[in-house]
C-alpha cells in the first residue's frame, strides 16, 4: 500500500456520481490518499462494491439520500477519529490535480500554527487573489465547502456541520457558528488545477457584458433553499449577528433573482 504523502485526508459526499469521479477516486487511491466517501445514492444504485476494491477508500452509506449536512459531518468525524487533523472536502464534480494537492499541502504546512489556532476552514479558489500576496489568507464571511480545508479540532469545537441542513445552507451555517466561537473562515486564491465548471450542469451566459452561470433548480430544491435561508436569518438574529443576517438577506435576493432569470433565459434557449 502506498503511503499518503500529504498531511491531510480527503472527503466527498456523493449522489449518482459521473464517471469522472470514479477516475478521480482511483487516482487518489493510487496516490495513497486516505479518502472518506459518504454515498447518498439509494442502496439499489450503490457503487459500494467498486469502492471497496480500492485501497485507502473508507465508504459510508445509509441506503437513502440523507443530504450533505449529515454526510459531511459523518466523514469529517470519522477522519478525526482516525487521527487526521486536516480534512480537505470536495464536491463530487469539482476537478483538481496533483498540483492542487501539492499547493494546498505546502500552504498548510507553511502556516500550520496560525491557521489551526484561528480558523475552522480555508476555502481554496482558482480565481486570482485580490490582495497583495499570491499566497495569502483573506478572511471572509462565508465560503462554500467544496475545495475547503477544515481544521478538525476547531470543526469539532463548533459542533461539526449541522446535520439538519439537507444541501443548501450547510456551509453558511458552519460559517455562522464559527463566528460565534471567535473563529474565522479564510480564502486562498490562485490555487492551481481547480475546475469548478467543466463537470457542472450550469450554463454560461453573457448578460450586460458579464459572464454568469445559470442553473434551473427543481421546485423541491428551491423550497429547501428558501427554508435554509429563513433558518440562517433567524439564527443570525438570535445570535445577535445582524451583519450576517443582512448578508444572508442579500444572498437570498441574489438566489431568487438567479432562479427567475434562469427560467427566462434557459426557456428561450431550449
């Protein structure tokens, strides 16, 4: 068995993943990475037999779709129980390379003491950093989970991810609780090898000279999102964090505008 050359484990929460994911999983196994997978695919469509043939893959499943909140909470706690301090999470359709992993590993090792004491997570991004240094942590209010390195001691301190959030709002709620514990969420730009677009079903459109990604979600997904925003706003107010509540109201308005626009634009291109 190949020894893991990186100082972190990797995790995925999956639901009917495409072929590209299995290729990525095989590659990570060959690298010696310890990989935690929570499979939300129904039991009859499980790919468990495929996963178990790969070394270093730790597989979890309940037999039904339990959502992102429960899945990421279970695998991050499993990684912590196995002695890992750092846990890098990706969506199943986020592409990355060896260059990505080397960059993140080097960055974490160079800043380990400061990051592990102050941050719950660092979101690594492909886009250029707006700040001075190309390798710089920018403190942010919220960040999505895919591409984020979590410091498991601090994630445990805030109570892991909230299992009652199904998909939308899981990452934002984690950011909100980090603020309540005096901890930070960071962002590091200029990370090489990321591809958040190619495997996504979003369509790219140019509106007023600006490229935007549009995706038309189902009514069930929209209801889940609206419920999550309502909970986030109520929780923010209850915590006395009016700044976060205002940010969630703004994000909610942008989401609604995007869904309205998607129904206009995507209908025209069919």
